[in-house]
């Protein structure tokens, strides 16, 4: 039988506020345990929550960006359960009336097609703390620094059909929240987390199979692997005549597999009810309109514009708009290069991105800024240097040796375009290789490359390649 | 609604309350009596009545996003039953 | 000294007739002498009180004093006090010293008041007789066989026996007004949102409201002015000005429209109590008030509605008491579940556990709509009853409690009978309205309270109406024989 996967994702995006959603404690990552857990976060007796305006603003921005309806009135509810990292014994969340209603997000697939994924809802809630399972005399330690950090839980429709689509959706969503500057998207630090609901069904069927929920996945790679593992596991089970059990599973990255959570699975009864310490959240339409005006250009619009304005391919535009920082960088390089749209795209996607990767740097922390890269491209465009020499110059810039012009000058890398000089070098090479000249003239035309190489060698790589090719051919064919 | 022993056990578990076995019949009786009282609510038809969660028709006030709290761990943990290395300790949690 | 009103005491302090230290010492001595019989205090803060009094004396000498500087008071042990145990009447918090002050406590401190101690109460404010306290029952100063009412029974008894000139209380379903009535004092529950709930240990968040227990409306007006007002830490706090309650006390009542709900004067009402209330109403007639019968048709549903909403909220509010970060922790928990279950099972008393279980049940899957949602719908109907009534009357009057104080142990085995005694007070909390109870007479030597209910934020009016009654009567001046000296 042919199987089809049905996947829905619940993404928890930590909102990039300074203080917590219901208290004035800091949300900074990495502090000593419990030093950023104030009385409200600790759930001490008598303390009360007050909602952070910034968290609300960020949720609204997200809603606007996915074309969703922002609820004029939404309600905070308590989700009741006992767990050591949940100090009050309930999580303040939104249940029946979330702030962000139905929206959508378009993803680009590998085959160049795009697909629109439905977003069911997004709601505000508080994060829990962390249980540390290192051994404290056989006990667990609880750090509540993270308790109360604002989260936007973004729930997708079960519209995703493969592990690849799921990661594409997740990447697109991460890009979006970073564009909006509402979440840093840092998966290592847990600022952007994913739970996946996975089921399979016979292709063509429109029912749903029993689903499992995979928790605790903290990178794109692992999400893809975990979902793929789970799809395969479920198909194997069903084909072997077994049944999928509805359960929560954890992804074990070391073993590359999912396993059921060990904690006793009991049907949770969360006893949701409206939090009486908080009043209905009312969003005035005027505020919403003000927020709409502050929306930055979003990835899809920017991608369209890059194709239209710079003549880039869909692929290039997708890569260059993947993050707001990279897109901004591209546009700055393009400007500094004097409008060399294509060269700028090639360089940003090529040498520059490779260098970032190998040094594990971000666009914002690079040693070669947009003006330096633009300057280098200018020199390629005006034929001061060849593309090949440019790579040397780029590496030197990366090492901090100055801007392109000073490196070219200092190292004498200006390319030779002067016909006389090139002809002299060509003559010397042809004279030194009479046999090859003979062979060429007898039809072995691929030897042209050999001559080019020899001249390049003789000129220290500085010969203008186009000019050289042209002159060589003239000489050899005369 | 009459609650049986199993109901009391289930509710007590949900609420994480240890109830002594010999007290269960009394709780069952008390709770059943309370539910009987509560079920008088059914005498009124409330179809179409909007539920009221708060006495005052006010909207949630929003706080400015400012860090106003400083580290008071030592103070807060002075009243904690068991702490170590700044962490609250609980019996081992199994995931 | 202890038979004086707090405005008289304040005047005495200003005139240097006595110092705050002397006044405080006087009350501390009375507590030492009498409270063994009443058990109205859980904690007495002798040293701290004397320090506060000395500071108040310095402020008085320096001319920095405000109206209640140097006046002693008792705080209900539900208000968190930095450095002083806040038990909420529970074993769960027997070791709990809050690292912060409640908003109410901050305001009293800022006004230079002197905290004598923390008063006994029903455990987590759940009770109408003060018998559920882990610290033992409080006794009624008028008859020590009788309950003082609850949950603010300690504050009521302390004020009635002059072991504090004034005290704070909290009222979720009548917990200020009912003990005030049963102890023969004046107690006001303000409009929901009028007094900050910050640092006030929550029982049922949408119903809880802090207020004042005093010997007279005049005293209540003074303390309410101190504790009322906006608190940005409480999302449900009302951001509106606090009037000078004392200024309007003496307003003439001619033309005042008083509504008597016919549902309040039925079979369940003790005939003696009914007679006292009728006499009180005729006092108002004499003052020129117009009395008319009104109807609050959903009155009987207030108790069932309340006993869904309050337990539901409490079941969630009390989840934080889990033995992890503060409070009682059972010994040698075998595992996490054992830690939770035994800490909570041993830390909470029977009534608290009952209510947590009722609330847990009412919110659980499959029952939510039938119980919680239904109760919220009825809550609106009950509120609407009052809204309609206030279109035709200025205040609503009736008994605070259907009977006078009952004897200790009389109802403690029958929760439902106990709940039904809150019939007249509960609806006011569901609606969020202000209410005041004023002493109106006695039946068999036990006090009767007249309840006056006002429209939202009409505390000024309530205090005025109560004050004028107290100008015409002297029930509020009575002090139980045993505690007079």
C-alpha cells in the first residue's frame, strides 16, 4: 500500500521581550538558576499576574503577518496540572479564545512549487521552568528562570505531508518571526521549539490515522529525522498488522529514534477555565492599524521584489530573503557595488556565505561588511581584477587586511588588459610551446585552455581572462 | 449526583490530595451533599445567557515591558523546604 | 482608652494625651490578658509593634503624621507580611514567612499604623464559623460558646473585644460582613477591585475582596480610605480615585430609597433576627428614608452558584501549595506524587480539601459545562437582579445572616447547613458589589447585623447610611461585659 504522512506542527516561539509575560523579571538566557525567578514566577502565595504589553504587540504583529484575524477580545485560561517546573500548578495560556485566529503561511518546496499551509491559531502563554536531572542525591533540581517567559504557540493545520515539508514550514516560520523581530529563533537555547503530530494514512484517503506527538526536538535536522523516523515506524507497524498507539514520544538524537515517554501516561484532564486574576484582553482596532503600519516587508513580498527588482531567480531570491539580515546585506552590497545585482547575488550566496559557514559567523558579525564586498565587486565589474583574483582579495579582506582597493594596490593584483602587454606574454608562451601550437592548429582546440593557463601563470594570474582568450584565439588562428 | 469511592479517589488524585481510606465515605457523603445543593442551579434555564467571569466589565491592563525585579534568590529560598546549588529539589522526575 | 473610636484615638495622639507606644502597649496588654479566651490572634507582634509605635511617635512629634499615624490595627493572617508569619490559618503555611508585604499592609505601614498582630481565620478563608483554622477555633466575645463567624472571625472577635481598635478582613462570600454581624461590629466589603489583592492569599480570585472590620462606620471610613486604591500589580484593581469617605458620613438620608428584597424575609430567617431588622428599618423611616419592597428573584441560586465558582477557583489557586518552594512538606516523600499528595493531604484541613475536590470535579472533563459554565451564567443573572434593583433604589437592606451566632460544633459536621447560612452575603460577592454590616440589636444576647448593599463603588454612600444609623442608635458602642475592663 502507498502511505501518506499527515503532519501538524505546534511551534513554541519565545517572544523577545525584556521582561516576562506576567512579571517584571528578566528573560535573559543563561543566568544562574532561579536568579531570574521573581515572586510571581515562583507562584508564591498572594502574588498576581499583569500582562506585558510587548508580548501582546508581538502576537498581534505575527497575526497580521500571517493574514489572520486578531481577536478583538481574547481570554487567558488556566491549564491545571502538577509538575515541578510549573510553580503555580497551572499554566496561564489561552484556550477557547486565542489572540490570533486562522491564518496561513506559504512555503517553497524543493521542486520550485509553493504550498500554503494553514495556521489554525496562535496564542499567548507562559513558559515553564526546567527540571535538571543531574543527580542531586537521587533528586531532581528545578530552575524556574524560564518560568513566565512569554511564548507564542503557533498551531498549524495538519497540512504537511512529509518531513521535508515540515522542516520547510518550520524554517519559513522561523524566518518570519525573525523578520518581525519578535523571536530570536535560537533553537539551541530553546527560543524556537517544535512539537510534531504525526500520523499516516493510505494515500488518497481523507481520514486520519492515529497520531503520535513528538516532543523535545531542537534543530531542523532533528525535526526532519524524528518525523521521518516516526513516519517509517508507523508504516512498518501498520504493514506488520500492528496499530499505532496514541502517545507522546521523545526524540533521542543520539540513537536517531523516537521512544515513548517513560512517565506514566494518564489521560490528562487539564481543567481549563478562564483565569480570574486576568481580565479579557481587548485589542482596539486603532492599535492594530498602528501596528500594521509598522510591519516590515515580509519574506514573501521581499522575495517577489528581489526577483522583480534585481532580476534574480526564484531560487536566489528565496535564499537571499531567508533572513532579514541576509536580505538587508544583499541589498547593501548591491548598492555599494553600483548596481551589480548578479555579481552581488553570486558573491553573497557563494564566497561570502561559505566563509560565514566555515567560521560559524552571522551576517551581523562578519569581518567583511557590505561596503567592503560591494567595493570588491566594483573592481570585478570594472575589470580591475578578475573573478579569480577577486577570491584572493576576498580572503585577504576576511583576514582583516583592509578593503579591496588597498589589497589590490598593495599586492599589485590589478589585472592586465593592455593588449601590448598581453600579446608579449602570449608570444613568449607560444614560442616556448611550438608542439602544442602545432597540435592546436591541427584541430586540437581544447589546448586553448593550456595556453590560457600558461599565460596566466606567466602573468601571476592577472591577465584579464576575456581579453586573453580573445587575443590568444586571434594569434593562434592567424 | 452521588459520588462513589472510585470518584473520590479519582478526584483526589487529580487534585493530588492524600485521603485516608477510612475518610473516603465521609468525603463521598459530604461531596454528594454539596453537589446536590449545587444542582439546584438546574432549576433555571440559562440558555443564551453569556457566562460572567468577572464582576466588573473591565479589560486587561497592560504593563510596560521593563525589568523591575532583581535577583532575590537567597530571600526566596530561605523559605524553601529543600534547595541545593540554587535549585529547588524534588524527588526524581521521570520523563 | 479601648472604648474610643479611632478618630478619638488619633485626636488623642495629636494632642499628646497619650503616645502611640502607650496606646500600643495598652492593646498588647489586653491581648495578653484576654486572648486566651478568644484565640483571635495567631501571631502577636509585640516587639515590631512597639518599634512601629515609636516610629509613629517620632512622626507625630515631627509633624509628619497622617490621619491614622500611630493607630494600632490587626491584620487578618491572609495578608502577607514581610518578616512576620502569614499562615492563612493553615498548617500548610505554619512555617511561611512571606518575603513581601501585601498591598494593604504596605498602605497601613505607609500611613504609620501599628500592626499588633495577625488574626485567626478559617483555613484559607474557607468557612463561616472560624472552626476550620489549624490554630483552633475563635470564640465569640459575646458568648464564648458561640462561633464568631468566619472567615475573618479573628479580626471580628478582636475588634469586638477591644483587642484591636480596628482590623482588616477579607470577604469572598461574606467573610467580613457575617463575622461582623455575629460579633456586633461594623464590617465593610468594598466593591470588587477597590482594595488591592496583591499579597492577599487567594481563595477565589473573582470574589475575594479586602475590607475593614471596625467598631463603627466612622472608623471603617478612616481605615478604608487608607487601604483602598489602585494597585498596578493587581490586574483586577480599579483605577479610580478614592473619595474621602469621612467627609460624606453625615449626609442627610431624607429621600433615601431603601429596597427590601422579599426573598430575604422568608421562612429561613430567624424571627428574632427579622424583628431586629424591621426595627432598624423603622429607624431609617424615621430619618426620612423611603422603604419599598423589591425582588431579587435569583437569590436562592446564589449559594449553589457560589459553591461551584468559589471551589473551582480555589482548586486551582491552591495548587501552588505543593511542598516545593515554600510551606509544608511531608517527611521522606517516596516519589514526586507522594510529595504532592502527602504534603497537600497533611497540610490542608478537611474543609479545604472538600472544596478543592468539589472545584476539581466541577472543572473536570465532562462536567465543566454543567457546573462551571452554568454557574457563570447564573452569576450574570444574579448580577442583573441587582442592576435592576438599583434602578429603583439607592441601597438594599436586610439581615446579614439568617441567625445569630450558633454554637461551636453545631454545624461543623454538615457543610451544606453551614453554606446555607451565607445566603444573604454570597450574592453580593458574585455581583462584585459593596456591602456593609452594622450592629442592629441582639437576640438572646447575641448580636444581629443589618446588611446594607450598595451599587458599584458606592462605599461612600454605604458608610454614610451606616453612620447615620449609628448616630441614632448605640448598638455599635456595646462592648461585651467580660472584655470591658
